[in-house]
C-alpha cells in the first residue's frame, strides 16, 4: 500500500492518492489517517 496527500496553503482542500498492488480478494477495509486540514472549516 502506498498513499500520498497534498494540502493547499489555506488548508481548505486536499488531494489524496491511495495505491495498492496485488491485494487479496475481499481483504476488508483499511483506514488512512488524514492530517493537515484546518478543523475550523
């Protein structure tokens, strides 16, 4: 699993990419913790 995130300077928007290669079928769910956004928006 590889993930990357880019956050705008004003911290209102972000772009997240999640890439997975050769995963087993019906593996279940994974969570990605996102940091960097301003919680006041």
